[in-house]
């Protein structure tokens, strides 16, 4: 499954249980992120042992995107039976920010 736009591309590889993010995700609010949320939900509905989010090629992510990914992390944690792997790199510290924000968001709910 793939979601493609001018500024970004998100690809879900069912066989590798990997969601690859490319480009800049600067969408406006939950409604515009809904197709991405559906793709992520499809990934965890496959009932695999793990899901990998590869954000190594994600250049930018706005606050709505952080919120969307944080909620996804919380959903995976609540299920408890799926291991979530987030691949980032030193230059792109989004993985650490997503995990930090999801923990803080979870503590406030």
C-alpha cells in the first residue's frame, strides 16, 4: 500500500511489516492525516509480531504529524502484542521526539 503526494510518500510493505516515510509531512490537522492513520492501522491489523516505522528519509514533520505518530505509538503499546521498531538516524532525531511526546501525551490522558 502506498500514499503518494508532491511532498511525501509513505509505503507499507506487508511482507516486511515496514512503513517507510519519505519527504516532508506538513499536513493540516487530523483530517488530512486520516489516510496515513488508516495505513498505519492496517499495518497493525495484520497481526504480525512487529511493525517497523522507517523515518530515516522523513525530512520534516509538523505538530499534527507528531501527534498522529504519538497516538499510533500509544495504540501499539495498548495492544501489547506487537513490537514497534522506529528507525531513525543521528541527523534525523524524529524517532526520539515521537517516543518522548507519546510518553508525555500518554501520561496526560
